[in-house]
C-alpha cells in the first residue's frame, strides 16, 4: 500500500477535529500544562520560520499529552497595530478586511500541518473581546499613576511610519523593510515599570534552577539596576553667559564616585536639551557640521569641553564645545 500524505493526513486531521482531540479535558484531577507559542502576525502567508516555530511547540504539547497531562496549547494572531494598517494602505483595503482575510488563509495553512492547537480558544488581538481588557489595563495603570507622557528620542522608520525597538534595528535599518532608521523626538505614553524593578530582581531568585542561567542574567541586565551617586556639574560664568543663562548645570550619575575628581570630560546623550539648545541657537563652532544632528544614532556628544563626531576608530573624534564646568554639587 503506497503512502499518500495528502489523503492520510486529511483523514486523521478530520478525526482529531471531530473528536476534539486537542481540546483540554474537563477532568480536574489531571495535572495541567499550558504551552503557548508566540502568536504569528497575519501577513498573509506562512513561511518556513512559522513551520519551525510551531512544530517545536507542537512536539512539546504532544509529548505532555502522552505523559498524561491536561494540555492547553492555544493559537492566536498578533493582528493589532501599525503593520496591519500599513499593509492595508499598501493594498488599498480596510485594515479589518485585510487582517481577517489573512487570518482565514493562514489558519488553513497551519491546519494543513496538523498542529495540535486548541481551536476553541483561538482569538486575534484585534478582537474587541480582547482589546477591551487591554484598554482596561491602561486605564487602571493611569489611575495608579503608572502611565505618563513625555517626549523621547526614538528609532523611527519613515517607510513603516512606526517606532522600532533597538532590537528591531538591524545595522541601522528597519528589520521589516530595510529602510534606514532615523532618530526622532516624539511624544509618547510610557509605563513606569521601574517602580517594580526591585520586586522583579528579588523574584528572579525564585527561578534559579528552573530557568537557564543565561536567561536569568539577561533579565537582570535588562532590569539594569545600578547603585551609585547623582550630582550636578556646574558651569563657569563664561559658559553660562554663552548659554544665555538658560542652564546652570547638568546632572550626572556614576557607579564610581571615587573617580569623580579624575574626570576629564562627561558625555551627553545626542538628544540632551543642552546640546539641542546649542544647535538650535548656532552656538557650536563652525567646524561642527549641522548635518550631524540628522544622524544622532551614530554619534555621541560630550561635554565638557567636547562634542564627539563619527569616526572609523573605536573611539570617536572630538571637537571643543567651548563650555566648561567649575564645580560639582550632590543632587
């Protein structure tokens, strides 16, 4: 008897679906196992990356079912946000029509692989039944003082019209469209997760021996707690006059207060308000090109008394800013 994959796979997939083989059992005595793979973005077609990702999750889910666990292995769709809107604009369709037609198509493609997802628990993050809870979370965080607005310099993709995380910038370009990324100051809403930094650090200890050590280290570095001292560097009178008395000082943080008196210069972020003020008021020397402000992701500006410029060496070249500090005071 020859093996016909299309025929035999469809046969068993139909049996699995009709019997609810992959739905969690109602037996409360069984030990539970929740296995969740990252939701796919409904771009329209699956590719080998999807196959690899969901085959791994499927193998784990099937293993635990065989071991007698009551397994919940759901699937959903990461369908809410700018990528869906941009794709809809490009294809001249309403975002909802574009998104849900893609979900229908990709659902059939994933089903053809025989993956053991729970069909009764599938949802899309653009469904009102889901977004209402996201909106409620935001309202609750705002009421608790955890949501605030501020201006921030962000990674901006002009092609996708969206902000990118640092991890989504690949060699200075957008991971999605390869368009060069620019640094742009934009207002935005932020969540004060730093209020939970210590709690998160403390609870990482409960995961020792359960999570890989490199993952725990990565989480510790991401939280990024530092112990040190904050202080102000004060400008001398000539520098304050040059800055039109707009700035008396700038604040600094260091984890090595014992090295303060050995400092030769301090560095300001490209978007720092003092640097921005000097650029906007033409207070930089003539040999510093204004074009550098358009590519701040490639430079650091340092003070006093230097501004750093792009360099082919590991240490950036510097130019004088012409403002100096005279003393420091604890903040």
